[in-house]
C-alpha cells in the first residue's frame, strides 16, 4: 500500500469503542488499517457456525466496510490458548485474562507496524471502563510490556493520558481527541449519531466467551479435571481447539469427574456435535423423532481403567445420580468391548436417559449410540431404548452452569 499520510493500525473488535476510535483518527486525516485478532472465543462467530445468526461477516468487518477502511483478520487462536490457561496477570471476574490478552494483541500489532509501513497503533480503550485492564497504572503496565511505548495511542481517553508520538509529530491534534472515562457510553453514542455509524455491535453486549459466567465454569471444570486426572506432562492435559468450540455448545452435564455429556439445543448445535464424533460417543434418535443430538466424552477414554477403579466409579455414579433403573446395560457393555472404549456402561446409559429428557419421546426413546475411533471409519452403532431421567433436581445439580459448581 503506497503511503501518502500518517498510517495507524487500529485494533478493531466490531464494538462501538474501537469503531469510534478509528473514525476519530480518520477525521484527523490519518490513514487507518483495521486489525481484527480472531481468538476462537468469539460468541458471534460460534453463533454463525451453528446457524443461530445468518450473518457470516464478523462485527469488525461490518464496521470496517461502513468506515470504508481495509481490515486485516489475523487468526491467533492456536497460540492464544496457552496464554488463556496460564495468564501471567491472572483473570478478571471469570476466565478473562484481560491484561495478558491486551499485551498479547499489542505485541502482535507492534510486529505488524513495519510490514504495513504504519506509524503507530491505536485502540478503543477507555480509562476506567474496565476494572482490571483499563486503570491508569494497568494501562502503563500494558504499554510497557507490549514494547510499544509512545507508539500506542488510546484516542478516546487521550486527553487524560501522557502525550504520544502521534501528537508530538503533529499527526493528530490532542484537542480533537477524546476525554472519555468510566463506564458511560453516552459520548460514544453521541459521536456514532453524529458520524452516522450504525453497524457497530451493541455497546457492552459482550462478544467473548471468556467473560461469560457459564462458559467460564465449564472451562475451569475441564481444566481442573485434566490437571487432576491425566498424568503430568501429557499433551492431553492442554485445552484444545475442539474443547473451545464444544464448551460453547449445548447443555453440559458432568456425569462424573472427567466425563461430560453435551446435549444440543437446536438444529445448528446438533449438526455441530455430529461433526465431532471422532473418539467421542454420539447419541441420536431416529430422524422421525424430534430429539436433540448428544455427545458423551471422557478424559479416560484413551487411558486404561483398572478394574477396581471401574467399580469405584460405578458406585460413585449410582450415588451421585441416585440411579435405579438403567437401560440395557448388557447391550452397552458389548458395544464397549467391541470398540475397546474405556468408559462405564452406566455412563452411556445415563446419557441416553438425559437425551430422552430433552426429546419429545420421554418413554422408551430409541437411542442410536455411535462411536468412531481415530481412523474415522463409519461409526459402530447400537440402538437401545431409554426413558427420561426421573429426578429433575439431580439433573439440574449436575448441569454445569454458573450457580452450581
């Protein structure tokens, strides 16, 4: 891109703040290139995958088109995950590593400056808007750790912050930058109306799963189980890209520590779960029966379980779920042996009963149980008859939601 005037890389989320920050620079004659970092934790992207929303464009792309600026979308999801599981500066209210996240992205942006022949980086941060990452001392920490120094401009709160290179060099005028602070969005909304900005995502709507309470509970539960149940040093202990997607899908039930059942809530989630059946157990019903798709998986499925451990786990399952009548254990046991799956037959039977609970057939639902190993051949199937879980209280107690773990 031939450079004719000062150029900025603006970190764009698709939200109102970063959109206003970009527009504020455009109004001062700065050439703006938007940068959207895809972390894998975007709620909007997940909804698009499952068909809950028809719009396939990201919020960042929509506002970039409205502002008539180019947008670079950078997939950082693979390298971002280790930071999420072990942030140097800890989490916010949920599992949002806001300080580490901001440092991570700004370091990436700094690396991009020379490639795009850009002069500085700008963000939509507002002083005091976020309790953990947008305090004055924290912003100084982030600026120092990112190694951007005074090449980092926060246009919306610039008049409260130290002078940057962009101001010193006369690329932008300080008096035309913002004096925003705190959580109020009145000033941003006023500017959006003035500049006729209509595509920015709803203010304070939240697009990151890491700030979602229920997702955070699921994430912590899985991470804790992987840490406690799998041998130290094993790669399987890491949260994977597949985990990230599945944690944001469906209703989650903790059958036992390390064993989870996911039940789809709509057609899109059912289809998504059907694409993850490799080395997991898929539970479905006949197409003629209105019923969700379910997925059962255990951290123990690829690890030998000692006979004594199986007995103890079976006793724990019976007690935890107050189980009395489980469907067709003998058929399930043969299915487990034929496929060499390290899981309890009671865990599969219980999952079938949960599936029946959310289907239109509460009694004697024909449940198709499928499994495919690493080679991804056509899955082995059995069909059993299952009836709904009796105790609603126990069902809710074992659903992984924000208020029960």
